C-alpha cells in the first residue's frame, strides 16, 4: 500500500495523497525514478490508492481486499501496466490500451494505466500516447515512469504533472554489480533476476574490458571489435544496457576528475586513476555526450556493427579535438 513509501518517498507520497484528498487528481503523472529500485511498486501502490473506492492507503484499513489481490495478480481490468516489448514500447501496445480503455468500467469510475520505462517509447508509440494525453477521457489516469524524462517528447512532459522520486540512498554498501542492477532496473523482482543471472556479470566485465582496450589502443579497437564486443553483445537490450554501463563508468571518471565521490565503480578505482591520466574534464564530458547520443540511436534500430564503429570514431574525435586544443594553449 502507499503508506509503505511514506518514509522513503515522503515528498512524492504527500503530493500524491493530497492530490486525491483535495480532489485535484491529474489525468497524467510523470514520475522520474532517479534510480529508485521500487519505483514500479510505488506506482502500483498509487494506482491502488486511486482505484480504491474508499482511497485506503494502508493495509490496516484495507484488510482483505479482493481488488488489491486481483491487482497483485495482474487480473484487475481497470489497471493496465505496459512494459517494453523487447527493447521498446510499441505503438501497437498503446493502440491496444486505448481500445481496452474505451470500454465502460466494470468496477468503479476510474481506470489507470502505468507505462514502465517510458523513456523506451519510440517515435510512433510516443505520438500515439500523445494523442491519448491530448484528449483525456474522464476517469482515465496515466502514470508514466522514467529514469530520465528528458528522453521523452516535451509535449508529453508538459501534459503531465511531474513528480521526482528521491534518489536511491542505500547503494553505498553494495558491490558494483549490485549497484548496476539497481540502476538498470526499477522494481525488486527485475533487480533480483538480474543479479541471479551470471551472464550479466560477464557482460559487465566485458564492457569494462572494452573501455580499457579503447582507452589503451584508441582507433585500433575497431580491428578487434568482434572479439571485444560482437561476440558478447547481440540483442538490442544487451547493447543498450552496456552503453548505460559505459555511461556510468565515464561519469565516475568525471567524478574522480572533479574530486567528487565515485558513485558506482568503487571497485575499479585503480583503473579509473589510470585512465584519468590521459583524460581531462573536456574530453570526458565529450565522451559522455557521444555515448548518450549513440545510446539513443539503439532505440531506432541502428545497425549494431556500424554503431560500434561510430562509437570508436567519435570517441577518437574527442581525443583528437582535446589534444589539438591543448597544443594551441
């Protein structure tokens, strides 16, 4: 129930509770998760609070509720959760949602849909969702979850009440692999499944090996791309996650350069110090932007082989540009 999140997410909790109590329920909420591992659980708890005829927010009042039990079993027709199919949320999923929600409610006067990992909407599904948000039907409430709202269309962001969850504050004592699991997933079940899959550990190490090889050999990395990359990363989800890991690694390089706290790769401190001997703030910032830009292209069915070639070429341009600037000083 929603009260379970009172201590961890007090600001978001109070905002959402008050929107219902004061009869100011928005037709759409955009919740930026900020790495909070229970964000989907939080959204479902809010949906239960909306859909409950008495707006109960704790188990003590709710007791033996068949409605909540059916929601937990994903058998409650007035609540729909949309997850990415493969790498993306597809237009067909939004069309199916609109068709289902065009029918009269069986229980109560409200329907709620949750779009998990909304940053994985592609252009077609984004436009389909936008039409749904532009002409909201009474009693239909959207809850969008995203790790980064800036990856969504501005027109979607502007049509939602924006909520920001507090950042995960209990990752310090976790291993790098466990931190990565929390940052790539946004519910406990997915986090645990990720940790239990040994293949994910291998992919983490292979991503670091790839970075290490590039930082040592630069453009020559292209010659060994099969051995370094293509043999291990084939599915788009794997590639996207690996790019996210690269992004986190270079952000920690930048953190170290700025004498800030290393947030994820504490176990790789020696490697970080080694790489930072040949990087400065400008080159690291440029590399981060390159990785972010190419990671977005994975969403649009970019050729995986060409994508990696582009990555090396663009990273090397960052190096060349930086060396040129330093020589002109």
